């Protein structure tokens, strides 16, 4: 007998961190919620990271996901921007981990392949496929849509990833 698994997908960013919650049962997907945690660009870096942490912690507490997935960071040409994104990504991984969730990571191309069938594609293709896969889906902006795509990628790959994470945990 299968159980419904609630998954949070997180698209990390220092300005905007997208989140999306889905449920999966076998091959079926169901939209639960999505949104974006926004940090105040006028504040210092530490305060902005606190805003991201607190916002994501509220989402995890409210929706009680059982598994989490975060998009891996790609390297920018700007080292400072890459470092700041890495710090936001650390928050995106820390929050679910502190809530006792295992956190899977997926490359951007793997996320696109899981949702649209190819590793390269436009944001509009992702938006369209989200609506095909979950007709009741609602999202505002690319960050929330990307987070839902990350959650779907995890839903498609979770058995293999969960087994690997369990083996690493010993």
C-alpha cells in the first residue's frame, strides 16, 4: 500500500527564494501550494539570510512536507553573486534539514528534463507543463514555478535518491 508523500521544492535565491509544495501518490501529482520568500535588498546580507530562513521555516512548519528538494547552484561569471547565491542555497538546505527532512539536490537540466522532457527549455514551457501535470496549479512568477518543477523532479526520482541518501546516512 502506497502513502501520499508531500514534497517541498525550493529554488534558492538571495532576492527571491521560490517554494512549491506537491503531493505524490504513485505516478499522480497534486498541487498543494506555492510562493516566494522575498528578502529586503536594502538590508545587510545577514539580515536578508535571516528573512529567507524565517520565511522558509514558516512554510515548512505550515505545510509539513516529508521530503525536500533544492536546485543545485550553477556558477555565474560574477564570483560575488555566485557566493551570495551559495549562501541563500545554504539556507534553502538548512531549513528542511533542521526540520528533520532529507534534502535531495538536482541540477537545473535534470529539473527541466523531468518536467518538459529535455534538459534545455524556456520558462514558458515549464509553466505550460506544470499546468498539464497539475491542472489546479497556481503560481506567481518564475521562482515559484521553478520550485514546483524541482518538487516534480524529486517526485519522479525520489526512490533512487531516497535509497542513496539512506545508504549515505548509514
